[in-house]
C-alpha cells in the first residue's frame, strides 16, 4: 500500500514527535506536493483506512499502542515558501523558523514571534500558535485546505474562528495545505535582533535540551499554568520517566519511554492543581492513538 509515495510501514511515532513517545503507525506517508496528498487520500479512501494528519509532532502525545491506519506527515513534505510583496506564502510543511527566517531576509516583520516555535506552519495555523505577544491569527490572510474527499478550498481568515490556541480547523476533518500571511515592511537588522532576543529568552527559560511538547496546558483565564504548577510544589514531580521540568513548570518532559506515564503525569498535575487552587488546567498537547491492548 502507498508504494508510489514516501512511505514507512509500522513507523515508530516516537521518531516523529518531539516528546519521543508513541507506538507505531500502520503507515506513515510524507506527501511531497498537494497533488500527492490528494492521491494519498484517494488510496486511503479506497482502502477504507482512517487518516490522521500531523505536522512536526511538536504538540503531540501519541499513545503506546500507536495509530491505526494512515498517518500523513506534512513536515519534510510540502515545503515550498515564497514572498510576494508583503505576502509570505508557505506550504503547510514549512517550519515556522524557516518561514520567519525568509521573512527576515526579505525585510518583512510580523513573524518574529514564531522563529522559536518548533512546528510547521500548518500545525501553527491549526493551533493558532503564539508567543511573546504574537500569534498566527494576527498575520494569517487565507488558508488552502484539502478535504478528505480530495477537494481543495481556500478560506479567508474570518472563516477560521481563531481563539486562544484554537481554530475552527481543530474540528479535525480539514488538512491545511498552504497558508498566506500578510506581513509589514520592517528593518532587516531590527527583525533579526528581535528574533535573536526572543530565542535567547526561550533558551534561558525553557528546557530545550529534554524531549517535550512545549507547554502541556493552556493558560487558564487570569492565571498562568506554570505558576500554578510551581505554586503546588510540583516542579520535578514524576511518574516514571515523565516529569515536571525543574526549569519551567509548564513544560512536562520525557526522560523515559512510556506514553502511559506521561498521560498519568498530565492527569496527576491536573488533579493536584485543581484540588489545591480550584483551577482546572486544560491540556494544550493533543493526544492521539491507542493504548497497548
Ligand atoms: C520546545 C517547544 C516549545 C514550544 N513553544 C511554543 C510556543 O511558544 N507557542 C506555541 O503556540 N506552541 C509552542 N509549542 C508547541 C508546538 O510547537 C505548536 O503547537 C506547533 O504549532 C505545532 O505544530 P506541529 O507542526 O508540530 O503540529 P503537530 O504537533 O504535528 O500537530 C498539532 C495538531 O495540528 C494538527 N495538524 C498539524 N498539521 C496539520 C495540517 N497541515 N493540517 C491539518 N491538521 C494539522 C495535528 O493533527 C494536531 O492536532 C512548543 C513545543 C515545543 C516542543
């Protein structure tokens, strides 16, 4: 199956997620163009296979039993990116850092916030990824989407219902193929300096040398997840090899090999924080796949 494409059978999902966890996907295909993506979807439909889409896997916890059916990996596949006036057009598999670098090279400002987010432009739109006061909703102009039946549609920003780490695309059926972002003319040196400064701040505050999926929980209204977790004395708290980072309590890191441990850590942190502060933490990380049977 999927012989015509860049395909891996029984693909270990730990190799395709920044958390380095997760059992095998039955098939993992990396389409190299929108045309290939549509062909892959057609084969999956004919074989009646469930389809899961991932970007760079930087916001994912894949469970130990892996993912049944087909995983379409956009990172490393659809990677075209170009600038037209003040518009930056990127295919979904382009990394946010690469898009930010291209913008800087062309003297375009607006994507500096994204330079250290280790995900794809497609995943970034779906998650409305953001940092340091910027987020994708501020710059996205339109998005081209492939439906599961292989038809393409272009949607304007207003139809994407962006919210905090949320968008209408999270309903799950649409596949982001291409994103058009509107940027502003800026000073190249100032843009580069801002990107370096934000990345310095990241390196100082975040545990970038240990596998994680970034902030595990969304920011609750009127509070910060990391501060609440810290306040509850949970820095360093562990379930097996999954632990709350001692550097940044909002990051749950993986030093082991069990997605089950990671899931239990997430649930324990949620329970303890809710018991002690009354605030419910909602996961930002997306959980996929199945347990070991
Ligand atoms: C060290 C570290 C730091 C981080 N810092 C930040 C930060 O500052 N701000 C922030 O917002 N996030 C941050 N994150 C989280 C993560 O990088 C973002 O959420 C990112 O946008 C996810 O992109 P991705 O390509 O990795 O998507 P994935 O993790 O692969 O997928 C995320 C979701 O998007 C879906 N998806 C991905 N691509 C597509 C597509 N083309 N079409 C349809 N659905 C798709 C997947 O099904 C899944 O539901 C961080 C993560 C790490 C590891």
